[in-house]
C-alpha cells in the first residue's frame, strides 16, 4: 500500500507538465484554429494556397516527428545563424502541439462555418448587422454548437498526445512512469499512469458534456 501511495505522489509530479501542455495548447490553438479557418476559405488565393500547404504538412506528418524536428531543427538553425538563443524542451513541445492542433481545429471550424446557411448572412445584412456583429452573434455560436462533438474528440486526443513529449526527456507523467518501471522492474507504474490519464479524460469529458448541454438552447 505504501508503494502505491508513494508511486501516486511520484507520478503526480509529472501531472504539472502534462496539464500545462494540455491547457496552454488549447488556450492558443482554439482561437488560432478559428482564425485559420478564415484563411482556408479566404477569397485571396495566395493566402489560401500558403495556408493549405501548412495544413498538409501539419496533418500529413506525425506529431512526434514535428516535436523532434522543431526542438532539434530550430536549435540547430539558431546555432548556424549565430543567434544566442536556445529553445527549451517545454517551449518547443508547446509550439509543436499548438501548430499541430491549430491545423486540426482549423479544419473542424471550416466545416462548421461552411455548414451555415448563406441565407442567415443575408438576413443579418437586411437587419443592419455588420459583418463583425454577424460573425460574433450569429455565426460563432452556431459553429461551436455544430463542431462541439468533433472538437471534443480532438481535446480528448490531446490529453493522450501529451505523452509524446516524453521523447524529449521532459518530466511528464509518462516519462516518470517509464523511469519507475525501469527502476522497480514492474509494470505497476504504467497502470498508475493509465489511471491518471483516465481520470483527466473523465474530467474533460464531463466538462465537454456540460458545455454541450449549455449550448442546447441554440438549436440548428
């Protein structure tokens, strides 16, 4: 029993990095994803073309490769050009996750925006609403209502994807669990880590369900 309690306390220390990466990725990637969805449907072809290249790269390559490429690639680039700056592991991991999830959220939002009936834009215009007011008061609430299930799936995937940063030897939950497994020669730390991940996802799922329920008033 003492071993389990000690293990929970030990792995709990890795929760800080895991939860920080999760929360900061959502904080940046959701608004950036919505902004990116505007670029992907832009009437300006050069902007749309460049952004679509970004989407292809981010969605077509593994996240773990992006994490490694940004950490080692950017630091080698800074060194080559003589810039006295080194990106830390957490900074690099966060940048990788934000870039990756922005691409996925962008496509989710794009689908939601394009599903809105164009007649609603015309009706808003007739009522004297500006384009900005139409977006804030009519489009955004409906888009979030439409995309919540897909958005929720990506948020849950993000919880699990945070484990990838262990490749950079960050002291996240999985890294500490792996260290405990090799030290104690038992798979129990992996089981405890799984309990932590399941607990996080259970909380996230409950929160998402509450958000969806609060948005039920906005029928599509």
